[in-house]
C-alpha cells in the first residue's frame, strides 16, 4: 500500500528530525555546562533569579560557537535553530525577554528551572556553586 509506505517514511523523517533537534540542544547545553566549569561562561551571560535561569543567548552563542569549532572542527548549529528548538521546549518560557544581566539590559531566554531537564539543572547548580547568581558590585574574572 503506497499510502502506508508514505506514512512510514514521513514518520521516520519526523523521528529523525526530532532526534536531531534533541541532540543539537543537548550538545549545546552540555557544552555550556562545561564552559561554565572552565570559567568561559558565567555572570556576563547568565543569571538565576526566582527559580528561573536567564540566558543571554547571543552572548552565550558567540562564546559557544568558537568553543564548538575548536572542539569538533565543524561549523556550529546556527543561533536561529537553537532558538527555534528552545522555543518548543516546555521549560522555555520566553526567548526574547528584556532583562538585566549585571548592569546591562539584554534580550534573554527564560528557563523555568522547575521544568528543566537534568543538564540545565546541572548548569544552574554550576552557576550557583561558582557564586555567579549572586549580585555583586564587581565581577570575579
């Protein structure tokens, strides 16, 4: 039956696309977590407040894309794709919220930590451990 074959093909493509999206975001979050641990990312790009993680995606992306190229030798996923897939996640409340990170008002993504996956929880814990979510007058770099 041609209709059945077409349905199977479409289903497989959807599964493959979903898997690639999941892989892309997981790769991004995993790298961000590593970069926080090595002090390549922190207070200048992210803040935790009221059980939400605020991320200046443009700032994180510019650092991450260099890191990804160095680590893999490949071109990184583009920011628009990461933002698009992020919007589809249940933990993402917004991707263009205006919010102060430090003394600068940025357009940020807002992550609800109560709905976040394990890797994002780890990112929040890493930021907390480094003290990056506490307001200070001077940055520790």
